[in-house]
């Protein structure tokens, strides 16, 4: 399961927990949440206890796009 958010805002811990619940309910092996923004520190802490959920913030997303697509992420 993939969740993507194009926003400059901070993603909350509650939002991360909600996505983790969906991953579990859908019996998905993994979940990835990629955002152009950032994750609140509490969201990062919440995700640390959820090995099935991977968070990718704006900085990492831009680096992945640059490394694998050879371009910059539009903004």
C-alpha cells in the first residue's frame, strides 16, 4: 500500500497511526507514506514501532527522485 501526500505541511502521528491501521486492515505486507513535507517527531516515533510502515519525507523523496530518475522533484 502506498500513501502519497503533496503538501508542505507536517504529517501528524495520528495520521500515521491511521494509515498503519489501514495497512493492517487490508492485510498489506508493507505500507509506504511519501510526502513532500515532513513528519512530526511523534509520527516518526509512532512509525518506529511499526516495521511494516515506511515513512519517506520530502528531503528523502527528493533524493530518491534525483538518484533514480535523474531529475528534480517539481514543487
